[in-house]
C-alpha cells in the first residue's frame, strides 16, 4: 500500500503530545492529522478517512470510551481504534474493549511499543 494511503488520526487533549507523536509517525512514513477534542476528532475522521485512530481516553469534552463507541458505530470494523491511556488495571482495558477498541496501549507510550502497530515504512 502506498505510504500516502496510511492515514492516522491522533486524538489527545495534550497538544504537545499530539505534535510529538505526529512527527514521529510522519518520520516513519505515515500521513497524520490530529485533534485535541472528541468533537474535532469526529470531524477529522469524517474528512480524512483514516485507517486508524489513536485515542487518548481522558478527553475533556467527551470520554474517550464514548468517542470510541461513536466511531465504531459510524465506521464499523473498517476503522482500527487504538486507545492510549494512563488508566491502570484490567477494568480500564475491559471497558475499552467493550467500547469497540481494537488495542489498548498504556502511557507512557514507548516508541518501541508504538512501532509494533506502526512499523517504519521508509
């Protein structure tokens, strides 16, 4: 698949985290947009048509679990949802999986762990 076809939307209310992760993914050959609110995330996914959304679960306007449910309802299994959370324990993981999230990554997010899902494309 051509590198421009691998589109990712990052959702995190921490703008610095979005920018840093966006640069990392771009350097590894991905096309990236980011949003800092759930509302902006829905718009970004609608307009950008990514293959994957990487979601912080602790958003200020709408819980990331609820955002995941809405994205899953709208896009079905075609959109891969990866949650990034600082929440610990199996309850947080189980809640995310029930919301339709495909994978859960814990914060702090390591580059090595991220690259298991997004290997460099160059």
